[in-house]
């Protein structure tokens, strides 16, 4: 079962910074999960499913208020 690390009653935007220096914005996120197999998943409202996922090992940091 995935570990829910963050949730919001209303959709928010997360920024993900990768170890390679890239940045990705994910809009409409209501839940962030870390899976047992090492993935970071951003989910939307029920019925939307996974909006974005990537291996946690490739993520430098993520959050709703990351600056450049």
C-alpha cells in the first residue's frame, strides 16, 4: 500500500525538481504518494488517476512553493 505523504481537499500545483536539474509542474494534485517500489506519484481527484509519476531516486525535491 502506498504511503500518502501529502493531501489537499482542493487541487493544487506541485513543482518537482529532478537530480538532473530539470523542473516539472503538475497541476490538479490532491494526493502525493510514495509507493513501496520507489515511485513518487501525484494523483488528482477521484477518477483522474495518476497525473504524473517518476522514480523517487530521480527527485531532488518537490513541493507547492518551490522557488527556482
